[in-house]
């Protein structure tokens, strides 16, 4: 067979080639995920800039000049810090849950719906713990050191400590959860395998 005939046969087979539906679906899903990622990045940058502008506008609105020093009322700084803490709780909570859902799903492979139930319980604990943290650390009466000439500096030191303390608590609790979750998954899988189909249905309220 001549080279020309081989080339003609090859091109003919290429014309009749059909793309695998699975491959097309994977490529399309990859494109959609990439677009969604870009939208999330743009939204994150936009909200971050908006938040910084809001903080700057708030500080400008309550700024005072006393004896040539720029200062703010103690309650204004306290309210701003409380708002920052609440914002961190509302923003980081869903973010942690989104990535934690993948991890929990890989741990509770014996019964995947259990991972969602477990995450809902963790959500309740998350909001209870950090709401309590904000309430405990909120000051309704100024400290003596906040009312002196260097009161703003002392107050800002206290406020940054509160924000850092909450972030540290979040990180520690998240690390403990990551460390304990595989152990819970192993124990759950061991118990789940020992249950009969009737017992599993009684526990979950659904067929197996």
C-alpha cells in the first residue's frame, strides 16, 4: 500500500471519529469549574476592597483631633472590632465547611450521609463557640488605660489581641477536628459493618 493510500485512509478514519461523551463532559465540567473559580476570586477581591473602604470610611467618620493627636472614641474602636469578629465568623465558617465536607465525605465512606449530619453538628458548635467568644470579649465599659494620652495605642493592642486570639482558636479547633475525624471514621465504619440491614435502617431511618 502506497503512502498516499495510507494517508487517505487515516484522514478518512479521522473524519468518522466521535468524541467520547465522558471526555466531553469532563472538559466541560473543568471549564465550568474554572469559570466558577474566577468568579469566586473576583467576588473575594471585590468584597475585600469594599470592606477595607467601609473600615476607612468608619474611621474617618469618628476621628477626633485632641491636642494635635489623631484619636478615636473607645466605643467606636470597640464596635469596629466586634463587627470584624462577626464578619470573620460568617465568612470563615462556610469556607471551612466547604473544604471540610470533602474531607468528611472521604472519612465516612461506609455511609456518606453521616458526613453531612456530622458537619451540621459541627456548624452548631462552631457558631456557639465563637459567638460566646465575641460576647465574653466585648467591653461595655472602657478600661482605665484606654482613657489616658496613649489610650488608643493600648486599646488597639487589646483589639488586635482579640482578633488574633479568635483566629488562633479557630485554627486550633480546626486542627483538632482534622486529627480526630479519621479516628471517628474508623470507629464508625467498624460499628457500621457489624450492623444488620434492619439495624442500619432503624438508625438512619432509610433503606440500605
